[in-house]
């Protein structure tokens, strides 16, 4: 009898796991939080990123969480 290994391909498995992060928005949220922290520390992130961060801040301010 042969012994077959039926494990998933690790590349395919990782791709599916990464897609789940993107679907839930966790990856994108973490990236923007990291960029915001860098901007708060005085790092120059470029005009486009600074514009995106300011738009995100405006959206958050106009739609506060109700806790």
C-alpha cells in the first residue's frame, strides 16, 4: 500500500487565509493605522497618502461609533 500525503498546498492555503483577512478588512485597517501612527510621529508619507489619511479621519469623525 502506498502512503499518500493529502495535505493542502501551502501556497494555496496561505492565499485563502490572506483573502479572509482582506474580506474582513483587518489587513487594510492595520495598514492604515500603521500609516497614521507614522504620520503622527512626523514622517512624511507623500501627498497622496496624507490625503487618504485625512479623508479617512474625516469619514471617522462624521460617522462616530455609538458605544
